């Protein structure tokens, strides 16, 4: 994971897609700072919305259930 400041002074994170053992799925890690600030817990459930625009892939996670 890498942490950078963008041109607007906001923190940006980069994460690496990793293989998920035994499947074709990939895992993306949610950085600890985001986990803490958003109160994300193991077991939380998210709906995923995907959009593509030329060379940009946007993956939006919308929490639909919080274990806390």
C-alpha cells in the first residue's frame, strides 16, 4: 500500500490486487486508516457498483449491513 497527497491536498491510497486462494477472485485491501475512520468491521456487507470511463475503473462499495 502507498499513501500519497494529490494536487488538492487530499490523501490518496494505492492498493495491489492479490489472488484469492483457490478462486479467480481478487482481494483489494482496505487501508487501516479508512477502516478506522469508516468503522468497518469484519462481517460488514457491501453492495458493489462498477463504472468504466475510457481508462478509468471506478469501484464503489456501499455498506448495506454493519456488524457493529
